[in-house]
C-alpha cells in the first residue's frame, strides 16, 4: 500500500517526499579511450568511468582479437557523479602486432562494456651482428669473436663452424642482453684437425628474427712430424753392432725404431721405444745381435707420432769376418771293452758353433757322436762325448770336428784300444737312464758304476726283473711296480749274473731326474732356449753363473705368473726372469758326467717378473761335485 502511494506521489508531483539513495543509483557508464606510449612490447591504455553514485570496479580486456583473452587487474572507483579517467600499462606484448582492447566496469546495479579500440605494437629490428677474427689459433682449437647489437630485444648468439660454408658444428647459445649498443662476444672451439681451413660465422636471434654474420675462415696450425737423424754404427763385431741417432719429437709423444738389413729394403727392425714428447732432440740407440760375419748392412732410424712419420737417412756398416773354430782332439779316457770317453777342446772364435766326435776302426771313421752346440763366446772349451757299442780289444780312430758360419775344422786323428771283455763278478751295482721297460725286464744305459763294476760303464744293459726284485722310489724308498717306471727315469740297480747279458735285478731304486735353474732368458730358438743361470737346485750348483742351453719339445709346459697361466714358446722374450725344471741325458752324480756336454730337456718353463723368480727347489739331496766351463 505504501509503495503504491509513493509512486502516485512521484508521477503526480502532488507529494514532496525525498527518495532514498538506493532508489536514485544507476549502472556505471564507461568510455574506452585510446592507447598511448606504444612500444614493441608495451602500451598504456585508458578511458573514463562514471560510477553513477555506486561503488564501482573497472578493468581492461585486451588481446589480438575482439575475443580478447587477457585482462588487467580490477580497480575501484568510489561513488561519484562525473566521469573519472582510468588507465593500465600492458607489458610482454608481441612486436608488430595489432591488439584490441576495451574498458569494462560494474557496480551493484549492473555492468557496462566500453567500445572496442585497437593499437599496433612497434616492430623491432633483428639483431645486428659482425663476425670477427679467429684468435689463439692452434693445431686443435681457436677462439672465435664478433659483435652483437640486440637492438632493444633480448638476444642470444652462437658461432657456426666447419670445414665448409655448410658449417655443421655450433657453439652453445649465450645471452647478449637486450640493449641498443653492440657488445663484443666470443667462444672457444676445440677438437679441430691440424693444418685445416675452417669456415665460421656469428649468428644472433631475438624476437624480431635471426641474423647471420658474414662467413670468415682460419687455418689451424699444421702439426710438425718428428725428425729422425740416423747416426753411425759403433761397437761392430762379427755378430753385433750398436746403432745410434737422434729424434726430435716436436711436442708429440714419439716412438722410434731402427730398420736394418743387407739391402735398402731392410727387412728387419728393432723393437719400438719411446723418445718422449719434448721439443728438443733426444739421442737414441739400439743393440743388434746375431748378425752375419763379413756382411754389409744398411740401416736407418724411423720416428713416429700422431703428427706423422720421419725416416732418417740410410747408413751402412760391415761386420767383421769370424774365423772358423779351432779344435784340438784330446786323449780318450775311461776306455773299457764297450765304450770310451772322447775329449778335446773347441774355440768358437766368436760364432755359434756345433761339434761332434767321429770314430771308427779306420780313418774313414763311419760313426759319430750326437752334434752339440757351443755359445759364440771366444775361448777354449773342454768338450767330451762317449763312444758306445764298441768291440773289445779293438783299435779305434777318432777326431773332434767343429763347425760355425765361417767353416768346419777337423781335429787331428787319435787312437785308443778297447779293453778285453771281462767276466763279471757275481754281484754288480750300476746306475743309469732307462731306455725301455718290458713286462719282466728293464733296459738301462749305464752312466755310473760301483768301484768294482767299471767295465759296465757306457754299456746298454737289459736286466731281468722277477717277483722277488724289490723296486722303490724317492728318498722314502716307496714301493712301486715295474710298470710305473718310464723311459728316461734314472735308476740304481743291484744285479747278479755271470755276464753283462745275463743279469737279474735284486733291487731297483728310481731317482728323480729333476733339475732346477732360475735366471734370465738369453736367447730363444725354435727347439731351445738359453738361460743365464743365477740360481740352482742343490744338484745343479755347477750350472750357476753359466749360460746354459736347454732343449724344448712338444712335451714342454710353459707357464706365466703366480696364476700359472698357460703360454707358448713364442711368448718367451730375451731378458725375462724364468725358473726351469729340466731333465738331463746324464747323471749329475756320476764322476764322469760333464754338464757342459750334456743335453738338458725342459719339462716346465715358468716365466716370472725378474725379481719374482722363486727360490730353488729340487728333489736332489747332494750337490754335483764337477766343474763346467762357461757355455
């Protein structure tokens, strides 16, 4: 009823009653203004808001279309009667872009939207770049330089480089800032090839685009190959020479070796050795062994590094001529009915020499002892060999013959007469090497006899073995069967019989034919090795400080290191420390045994570090009491 009376009074004007404030308020009125202070990425936009008497909030919408998509934070306009100017600053805009915007306002009566207006951000230029010069150029790297002007926008840069103008490689991107002045930039590069032309350019990027600098080039420093200068040969003998020269590494790790041979094709070379990585020259040398006497040799020094190879000039030397060996046939010893010891001396005259004794019932001889070798060291060596299978009471001729690379020398003819056959006493004792094992017999080459059994020395005897024969082995005389004996074993036998052809063994004792030496390898051949001995087993002390030749065969076992790794003959090297377990074709304890003429056969060769060769071990219990000349 009250509302109806009030409306009547207003429209008729008959009642002068003041209306309340809420009845006079209206929705806000807005007018979108224009944009000002427009840059590439910012602008100030404005307008007016009339609150029409109520508390009012306003904001701006903006975007690249009339859908806008972005808006400013809301702000307040207190109740007022007239229009109030408002504005907002926009940031992070895209250069060269058309933007739409409008002003919006709202109060508790309603919302008003201003008209759409537009502005376009300024277009910034792309960065300005200048490719500079390459600095600190070396064989493997350089420092690239240039300048970048960001032209007011946040800018990054990098250098492109490669062997062609297609580049292919690039440095990591770095910031050049957002100023309007040129700044100096640089980047190091590495992993380049020596003596190579490289292209490069500076590239910079900002919101306005990418700018490529001009192409430039530089050439890396060429790597200097080592310099090899062949020197002269010295200490030249019939079989050896020392080669010398100088190597200049020119800053790179350098290896060198000498080539040598009878022609400029060389064909042989020394092992590679390290000459260092310095800039100065280094004196180098190598020792040659095993040369041919009286031979002209060519040689040159070769040096290699990753920067290249250098061959020194060819030089020559001629080895001296070695004379043929000198031999003297000596007097026969230990002559009995079936054998005789043949003795003589040989001077190798500086060349590796082989010798044997020829013997027979005439000066045509017809028989020969096994050929044996002597080291090339000069000086007389006493040599001996046994002639077996002789006839009793017979005159024999013999002579010593030796051969080296310079020729063969025959010693003078000498003679001896074998003793008459002897009827053996009932009990016999002898020791020797087993050559055959039968089901009830044993064949032995006699090496040592009792004081009354000397007539058996040097003979090959077959003894009968019966069920009553006692057979033992080792220091504890451990019983074994006849079948456990093998060819090559050393045995001591006590036998009975009326003659050498009718002996029956009452006792057989098997000894260990195991010997041991330690030292360094002095030579490696196809069927033998040389060992400079500095340690021995107790049986083998006579070999200490000698150069001993030890035969190898298919049964020889080669080991290396504490883990006993299997290796082969081809893995052995001169100078390595080794221990050798070997057997002998004679008996060390025999008074007539001469190690200088015995044949030693390796059972096991163990390669150690030079300081790790173990202490000697041997089953032998008595040292050999004989002498041996250096071999």
